[in-house]
């Protein structure tokens, strides 16, 4: 339920439609998939997001109530939820990348706001902030080069 609480709000509910209950994971996931992958060009991604949501919910719901589940069933459930969160996160990040191709020639060769194919320059490109490198402090004592270390321990030596 944290997924629904963190990723959804009433803004993704279409006008005239009532918001699902907070606990209605499948309906919220459906609305979120529509928001993250709207339009005809995104039909396959939208379909995948919806299907993986329904199947993950069904598996984890079964696992919650299964009397004969084993640890590996829980591992599978965990991996399914990890995958679900991963694909929705990737879809959200994808939504923010509106210019993956050159506006002039359609090339994917965009580097630093410039197309390497035709030379087109994206006027809206903002370079990422470069973190300030901090100078490393000198160690308080001398370092010993690894070539001077002469003690080797084998697993048998620890027993």
C-alpha cells in the first residue's frame, strides 16, 4: 500500500470519475499506468504495467493467505514486487525524458544537448550540476603499501 500512497493522488483520476479507495491497489495501478504511459505510442508499455500489477497483486495476495507456502514462494513474491516497483519507476523516469531524439533529424545521437548527427542544438538543454570534488586529506600516519604485507591467512588458519 505504500506504493499507492507514494505514487498516486487525485490529479491522475480522470475528470468526472470517482477516486478509488486508498486500499484499491489494482485501480490505482491502472490509473497510474494510464498517466505514465498515455497515448497510442505507449500502448504496449501501458498494457505491460497493468498486467504486471494485476499478476503481482494476485501472487502476493495468494502468498499472504497460503498455508502451504514455502520460503522460496516468499522469495518469488519479493522479486515480483521489486520488479513491479522497478518498471513503474522506470516508466516515471521515462516520462520526464521528453527529448530522447533530435528534433531536426530524429537521431538518437544527442550528447550534451547537441545532435552529433546533424549539429542541432537544444536551446532548453541544461547541463547537470557537477559535484564539487573535495580534496582528500592526507592520512595521519604512513600508509603501508600492500607489497610489504607478508601475512597471508588461509581459511584453514581460522579454524
